[in-house]
C-alpha cells in the first residue's frame, strides 16, 4: 500500500512539473525541433548523407545546421549535436584569423573549408538530457556567436 501511494505521489509530482523541466536530448530530434520553435526559431528536419538526423535553422539572418552525432546504426539514439554555420567569402580568409578567433572565444570554434571559407561550429553533448532553460541559453549564445563571427570575418 505504501509503495502504491508513493508511486502515485511521484507520478503526480512528475506530471505537475512545468514544461521547462522537460529534458531536451539529441536522441529526440523532433523534440529538439519543438524546443527551437518554442523559443521562436524556424526549424526543419533533414538528414545527413549517412542518414543521421540534421536540423536546418537560422540565427542572425544566417542559415545553420544542427548535425547529430553518436547515433546508432539505425540513425537514432544520438548523444551529441554540432551546430554549424558556413560563410562563403569572395576571397576566403586565413588560418591565422581563424586561430585568433579560436584563441579568443569560448563559444564556437572556427575552421576553414578547401576554399578558405570559414565555418563556425559548436559541439554540445546531451547525454541524460538538458533542460529547456539550458537549451535556450545555448541557442541564444550560438546566435550571439554567429553575429560576433560575422563581424570578425566582415561578412
């Protein structure tokens, strides 16, 4: 009887938790799209060449993708995300400029493609899930990083 009462009380407590207490996880791409849309971002589901999920979105007027990593053979149960935005520059940029960015920034590491066009990336591990508040903070900081990076590369 005590066990059933305790289980019922726990179930009621969990149901009464606010939506913000819900966990956002790379293993639930549709939930991640809903979380992005709940904070005002457009988000559409796509897939990478290997079949893993991928989300397309936009921040500061710039298209970006959220690539899913650590997925199983069925392209599900992913454990991490990589936010990525690429910038096509007429003359590209330099490795030195990207290294300077990487040395001075906490959020968003910069790389170059084979045409010396810069990419901004940010990896997030979601094992066990993250709160809606933490996810919103990650997105807001990613948005600011894109704006700062665009200023840095004169985009």
